[in-house]
C-alpha cells in the first residue's frame, strides 16, 4: 500500500501518512524514517497486522504517530539518536544495553539513549504511540547554548518521563500539535521561519521536561549568559572547525586580550578556548564515523583529518566525551 499522502515545505519539514498490512513494507518504512530494524508479528491471528504511520521530519527531529494493530516484536542496533516513546494507548516493553525491561504506558513515556543495542520486546496491538527521534548532536548543542557550558561526558537522561501532568504532558501535547500542523502541509509550520523556532522550542522543552544532571542549570538561564567575546569565538569555531585556530586568533575575533578570553571561557564554558576547539572537532569526528561504513574509512583516517595526531589521547578523549570507543561508533554506523 505505502504512503497515501505527503506534505512538506522549505526543505525544513516533510511528512507522510503510511498504511500497510505487509510487515516487510512497515519495517522498511520505519527503517527509512527512524532506524534499521527487525520486525516480527507476535500473534497475527488474534489481531491482524495493520500499520498506520504518520510521520513528520523537522530538522533533527522525526515525530510520528504510530500503531501496528497486532502485537509486534522489534530489535535494533544502537540508535545513534535519543528517542522518546509516549503511548497514547496500550504499552511498549523495551530494553536497552544491559538494562532490565521498562514499560512505556500512557502515564509514563520512555526516553532512550543513542548508545546500547535496543529491543522492543512487545509493542501491544492496541498501542498507538507518539514516537520521537531526536538528533544527539543537536540536543547536546542546544544544552550547551542554554547552560553556557559544554557538558563533559555523554548526555544521559533518566529513562522514565511522567506524561500525566506538568512539563512531560505539556511537551507531548506540544510535539503532537507541531506534527499535526506540519503533516497538514498548508500551515505556517512548514515555513522555515516558523519551523526552525519550533524545532528549537521542542529541544528546549525536552531538556526542561526530562531528568538529567544539567536540568538545574536551566532553571536560571539569565545567570549563564555568555559575554559577546566568548560567543564570537565559539561561533567562529563552529562555523569553521577545520581551521587551525590559535588562542591568539580567537582572542582577536572576540576583540579581547588572550588572558581575558581564557578567563571568560573558563568561567562561561568550563574549559579553555583550545579545549573547546577540540570538543567541536570531536563532535565532527563522531558525525563522520556515524555516517561512514567500516569498510570505507578508518578511525585513524578521520581523526587525523580533524587534527588528532596522537591516537591514544584521541581515543581517551573520545571515550570520555561520548561514553564509547570511536571504533564502536564506526561499527554501529550506517
């Protein structure tokens, strides 16, 4: 059957309404929209398989209203992105990495990490779920912009999110409303000037709603506003991470002395200017490794291209920042 309708605008949003009674077609659609997967119907005789997938892409986000009709079992590798399942009805029983099984219900959503093999042991036939894929790099960048500091180590969330009240419920309602507007294909949500702020608001909202070690810092954003020299230097690094920056050059771009820039970076970013350059380059290395196939490129190749000439130090910094080895990232890529 396939897609029965599509909408999109300005290259920022795009959506489809997909219907099928074929398991392989459903698996391929979720592969294209979300992640590579294996899917099997658990009891197709009791409830016939009839997939209904309404999905919308907004930059680093994919928002879906999904159901399968029959009980389904699925398995994935590492997701490479954060993912939230918020059932509107029914249940989803999931495991990730070495964790025990957790059940997502209409009262409690489940927030998954980018790392760790992921298993959906049972997606109940009566379960209709809000399913949101969130780009890991974009969410981390947003946290950094809001707190004024680059988080050390992987960004880890508590897996459970109360969606019966408060910020959790508000975020689910907001995500569904944004998706519905974008899927309609004719409203303002498909315009780039509106879509981009909506993406940012969804990332902000998730950071405020979910439990994580940096949430307290988000309660007082005015206290961590970065001064203009720091912003100018950071923007320059993000725009041209491949450039061989020096502290002197960054100070000139920030229009302050070297000493003042170093002091401001330590106060507002939590590291030196050159350490920040390394962090941004590590992010680019990770992006390349995720997009590459193991037989096409080597870790040392990518690391060298981004200025990491000492493989031992590079591997240690990479593991400290992302919680896994670069070779594991490459193996879990496309």
